[in-house]
């Protein structure tokens, strides 16, 4: 249960990073203030992490990217469903 919860937290973090990175990659000037603030906060959180945690997140990110697209889509959907159910 603890592992599953940690995995969901990590996946949630990656989803935030992915959406922010994609948005920022398009063009910083096109982002609205809320999106810019989100990118800045994520970057600040990243900078404050200890190197060991950064390495762990990089490994998880690489693992996520190696996953087949259909599996990523299912995990994203499960995460979104869980998030909706919590609210």
C-alpha cells in the first residue's frame, strides 16, 4: 500500500512536470501567469531536492518514458480517476 501510494505521488509529480515542461517548451511568452507560476514553483521544488531524490526521480522519469504509450495512458487515466474520486 505504501509503495502504491508513493508511486501515485511520483506519477502525479511527473504529470505536473510533463504538462509544465510541454507548456514551457511551446513558448514561455505564451503561458498565462498561472502556468508560469506553476513552472516556477516546480523548478524551485526541484532545486531544493537533495541529489539522491533528484536521481530517484530521474530514474522514475526514464522508466515512465520507456513504458509503452498505452500503459502510460492507463496509468494517467487511473491517476485522474483517483484524483476525481478524492474530491
